[in-house]
C-alpha cells in the first residue's frame, strides 16, 4: 500500500515537473515570438530611448486609402502631448504619412497601429507645418527611410531660438516623452509651389499656402478619395491656435478653398469634418471676428487690456481650448494689426 502511494506520488511529481517544463518553454516561446514581432515593428533603437505612452490611440478609417488618429482637444502638454491629428494614406506601393505627432513615443504608437493593417514601407512623411505638436515624431519615420517633405518657411521656425527654447521647455513639460534624445529634423524636400505626385495608383496634390497659421503651411489632397488634410489651417471643435500667424493671409486662403467636391476634411486638431463647409466657416468666423474687433481697438488706439475687456466674447466661450488659447490669440492678432497699420 505504502509502495503504491509512493509510486503514484512520484508519478504525480514527475507529471507536475513535465507540466512546469512545458509551460515555461511555452511562455519562453511566446515571449520570443512577441519580441521578434515587436522588433519587426520598430527599429531596435526605438525600444531603448523611446518610452511607451499610456494614451488611447485608435486608427480610424476615413476613406478607401486614408486612415487617421485624433488627438485630444487640450493644450499641447496635456494627454502626453497627444493633442494633434495625423494620417496615413495606404497604397499598394507604400504608405504616406501626414504629420508626425508631438512626441517620438506617439509616432511609435501610430506606427504600431499602421502595422496592424499593412506591412507596406513608410515612404514619405508630409508635414503640414513646423510646429512642435506636428514634428517631434519625425525621427521615427526617418529611421525607417521615409522622405520628409515640408513647406518653405519651415526654417523660419527652425533657425530661430524659439525652436530650441520650445524643445527645452517640452523636455520638462512633456517628460519623459520628450527627452534628451528627441530631435527636430530638417526636411529632405521643401515644397514651395503646388506639387502633384502619384503612389500605388493614388494621386496626391500638395498645396503650398505660404505664411498663414505658421511661417509656412501646406495642405494635402488625396484626389481619388476627395479627402483634404488641412493641417492647422482649419480647427474643428476647438479654438484655433493663432500664435504668430499671418491671419490676413490665412483668412484669404480660407475664403478661396474650394470645398464643393470634398468628401471629408481632416483638420490638424479636432474631429473630422464631414461637412467641410461648416468647419471652414467656423475658423473663418473666429478669425474674422477677432480681427475686426481688434482692428477697431487699434484704430481707436486702445490698450490691449481695454480692447480685450470691451468685447463680449461669449459666442466662443463654450468652445474647447477657449481658456488656454483665446486671450493669447487675441493679443497676437492685436499686435499684428498694429504692425499692419504701420505698413
Ligand atoms: Zn498644431
């Protein structure tokens, strides 16, 4: 009896041992396959220096070829810097990216999302304009061999102290996602006029806009899909960020955009506009209103504080980012109108 129990229990321990060995080799295999999968998604250098985000990012299909991710509506340092949009146009000869998000970590996450639907190489990254929230992820795509394309005027941002000051500031305010290894890359190709190209049977039209929202802006039209990627020329569902914009030229451009045949418009911030007309009108109305109120103030030689307080801004108060962006916008526009009046 005792021998029987001994025999059975040793068999039991033997099977347990086999089971443990099997399980551990399984999990080893599993983690190996997982790591080889993730290293095929990312270049080896990404893993060590680029920390992982905790944000939720969904890749959304907009049209036959266009997919996008949409940042939150907050200020630049909220949501781990995920406050701007980016798009991927998938063709059977490669992927074109539009804007590179506000940190390398976000770009890696975006790339991972793209890799769930295609293994096509990333061939181009087209940048709507050189502002921190659209360019800090560029290095991720550059490492994969993508050509960086940006509008003329990018260097007015890049060659001024503001570019480095902003980077230094973001290394603190967006730590650890913006850190010592985060670099601002120059474009390989500079756009200074309307430029067409085709890839994998998809026709692209890059429209160079000159100085509008920034020192140089462009939009990208995906012709077959009738989708316009507008960068920060149009803000949907939030107060625009006008910074050092040339709002005069910006307004002229918005008035000229032919949106009659568009299927959809993806702004640089905020939701896709299924009704491009109304999205354009919102940004147009905001710029027009602020400019006309401040023009009056400049003509009357009011101080900025007097001018700001004399206007009823309640029509914009409920729009996201009003608190963080509006007064600064009005101040910038007030200054630029003073300058315009001296021209
Ligand atoms: Zn932006």
